[in-house]
C-alpha cells in the first residue's frame, strides 16, 4: 500500500494464478475506486485506488515494469 501526503491510498494485490501468460491491462471502477488488473505468467495483479483511469494506468505500468524486472 502507498499513501501520499494527501492521504490517497493505492494498493497492489498479488496472488498466484493458474491461467496463461497473457499480459493485458483491464480496467474497472465501482463506488469511487478504480482498478487495473492483469495476469503475468503465474501471478495475477490488481492495482486499486480512488484516482482517475489515466493516473492509475500510469502507476500500473510502473508497477508492472518494476515487478517484471524482479526475479521470481
């Protein structure tokens, strides 16, 4: 979880995934919370928080890049 000085929180959830290796960002929003989710090999990710789609997509790309660079 990340919280900025204004108290806005973004959370990354990670879990094992039995699905395929496809990486494609998908977006959803409900009750003021936006989320991008994607699958990368054997892990599934969700990035969620109360920010707009363009801002969340930028953070999701950074999270994806950083996690992809980390050896598993």
